[in-house]
């Protein structure tokens, strides 16, 4: 007999906090539990306060696997891992104009210096690279890190989906020329595609607006799901996928609008008044105005009254301009709102018509191919890649001297930044894959791959051999029956359960994970060299059970996991 102490060393047991509440065992009550509560009831995480998270053993195991997968892909691009301080002094943020950002968690030390908990690291990493950069020959360089970020989100939501602290992988590339910078960008988006493929949850890469971070080239990585906060438009003809913030559209035919609304903006130099006219039933998309007025101020720094006040004084108006932009859905015969300023010199007014400036709607025409209709879907943003150009290197003077025609010339380093929301991916996959039996993890990030349940009377000493090298846990809880153990493992979303029992040396293996491919399992099965019986239909998603000789169980489990 093996003493129990020894047993504990030999076998990896299910985590102590694997303690699934009875109330969840009924499918109806399970269906009522929102996913963020489910992951906490199942003991993956705990939320000490809205938006904060404690990672418990099973949740932590998922997180570590996802981090490992991402780390491998990052290393594959040649990026090097760093880990920056979680606290950042206000000075750099003031230099880039981001100290006023709404979401900064700010701190003050005992000497009165101001700091923030880092929400992202463009400032610190640019400064860091600047200090180390001796010559243009040191470029290119890409750094990444995987750690906790902090944002004072006004509405933390659904646990890990929108936390006030969350785990993010952020990477930053530094290049000398635009061409090389785009090469770095492309390498990174290939690595992103590879990460998302390995997670085996369908994803889309959408052209996106670069929002607060700036730059022009950017992509968002999404999971399409009704619970998402983002809207994506897809053209049924050309297949182009765009975030609503980027989707320009045309109406199919001329529409009647009798209600015209207007919003007023100014430019960064406060010399131009921009009046945007659009149908009252639609939503203005101010970002579209930048196509016509690149220096329009969309920061919300000034209220509309303050904007108009800049143009009230007739004496100074002569140095200023007025641009009226009309949405293409309007025609000039309509009643437009009264002009708020007495403008005597009409030559200062420019009117631009036929410009799309409102958010697209389902069924409108795609701007890109001008043929297909647009359909919209809700989506969860899980990653974001930006080409930044010199936005941060200029503000923080991250420059190198480059030889040009025999002389040395200073040049801004060109940057890209690349984020993946690790905690958000975990929450999103939990949400997307869950079903009437509970969670379902992709094999790549499951807290463990296989739960082994062995019936007491058959002892335990034979267990280790068949599953050597796999990530398995024994459910050896003494007072819990077989049926309950299987249910618990399924609810937890573990891809496979193996029952070692009466049929020994045959082992029963039950599938729970989503089989997205068949190749590995089928290829092995078709060899017919193993003692392996199958119930259920491999080609469909119905539960499949396998009865396999213990000598072959490891190989069979490995093949099934490859397909999950
Ligand atoms: P959102 O629009 O959802 O607030 P964001 O545009 O602010 O996202 P980025 O600054 O691009 O996000 O951050 C990179 C990634 O970090 C996002 O794609 C997302 O996966 C993740 N992320 C951002 N904010 C949070 C948050 N509050 N909680 C969890 N993950 C987050
Ligand atoms: Mg945000």
C-alpha cells in the first residue's frame, strides 16, 4: 500500500477550491447565472470589489497557459520580454499631453510628487528606449511585457471583461524607416493571427480607429458575440470588415429627411468654425469630419457654447473661417437650423456637400466597393494593434542621428504598439463557449487537460503511466460519487474526463471540449492498431465516448486534444 502522503506527491489532484456549488447542477439554474458570476462560483477567480480580481488556482492556470502561448508567439517575432514598473511619474505623461486622461489611477507620494498606476506603457517604454539608444544601428527593437494594467473605468463590467485592473500583453516596436516599421507591424499582426488561431475561437480582424493612442494604421481583433460592446460592419459583397467608427456608408436611394441637426466644432488653432449638418434621426460620427478637416479638435475640451463664443466677435472674424459640412443624406432644399452667428462676409464661408458623416446603418451601401450592403454585428474587442509613427517619439524626443548626404541628421524613431487583453480573452471565451453544462475551454488554455476519476477499488498506482506528459488531475475527493465528478469536470470546462474503473485495463474517455478539427483523432482511429472502441459520431458535435486500452490511452488523449 502506498501511504497517503506519498500519493499526494505522486498525483496531481484537482485544486482545493474545486468545489462546485450544488445549486449549479440543474441546467435551468445554471443558465440563469451570468458568465462572470459562473467563473467566480466555479472558483476560478474572485472579485474583491467591482473591477478588481483575485486569481485562484484554476483561473491562474488558465491565465498562465494563455500567457505562455502569447509569450511563445512574441518570442517568435524576435521581440524581447521586459517588465516595467507598475507606477509611472506624471512628467512623461505631461509631455505627451495624456496626464489629463479620464482613466488614470493617480497617486501622490509623501513629497507631493504625482504618479499613476500604468494603464499602458507608451510613455515609459519610449523614454526607456531613448535612454538606451546610442546609434541608429541599434534599431529595430521590439519589447513586450505581460503584466497588470490599471484603468479607472467608470463602469467596470462583467468581471474580467472590463476590469479596473486587468492583465495585458503590450508590445512596442521601434524602427528607423517607415518601411521597416510596417514590416514590424506586419510581423506582429501575423503573430496575433497565430495566437487567435491556436485559441480556436473564431475571430475577426477589423480596420479600426486608433482612438486615444493616435496614428493611422490600426486593427482591432474581435470575437463576434451579442454581448460585445463594439459594433462591426461587414460588406456582403467585398467582405470588408470595419469598426463602426470607421464605416463610411451610402444610402441605397435618396431618403426624405425633414429634421436637420447641427453640431459645432473648431480646429486646434481655433481659427475655423466647423458646422456639421446631419439627419436628426441619425448619429453624427465626428471622426469622419477629420477626412475634410484634419486638424479638427475632437477632444471635447470646449463645449459647443465655448466653440461658438470664439466666433462671436465681429472684429476678429476677418482672420477666421467657417466650414459647413453637409451629410450626403441631406439636400439643400431642406430647412437648416438658423446660423448662430451674424456673418456679414459670406466669402469666409465654405460649404462642403455629399460627405458621409453619420454612423452607418444596417443595409446601407459599403463605401469601399460601393456595391454591397452592410450588415452589423456586436463584437468583443480582445486585441488592438497600432502603427504610431512618431507620435510618442516626437513628444518624448526619442531620436537617432542618421547620415544624410555626408552629414548627421536627427530623426524621430517610428513606433508601433500592440495590445492583447489576457483577462478579457479568458472572460470572452468563457462567455462564447459556455453551454447548458457549463464552461468549455479550448485545450490550449484549459486549467488542465484531463480529469482522471479512478474508482477506489482499483487502486491508484497504475494511473501515472498512461497519462505521462499530459496535464491531468485526479479527482480523488472521497465522498463524491462518479456521476458528480464527471459533471463537475464538465461544468469546469475540462476538455476530457477519463474513468478508470471496472473495465480496466480499458479506460473510458469522455469528450467535453469543442472539437474544431478531426484530423488527428480520425487519422489515429483509422489506423485500427489500437484497442479502441468509439460511441457517438466523430463527425458531429454529439458527445463522443472512447473505450481505450490503457497502453494506448495517452496517444488517444493527445490526438483528441490536438483537435480541440
Ligand atoms: P475598450 O474600448 O474596450 O475600452 P481600449 O481601446 O481602451 O478598449 P486598448 O487601450 O487598445 O483598449 O487596450 C488593449 C487591449 O486591452 C484591448 O484590446 C482589450 O483587450 C484590453 N483591455 C482594455 N481595457 C480593458 C479593461 N478595462 N479590462 C480588461 N481588458 C481591457
Ligand atoms: Mg478603454
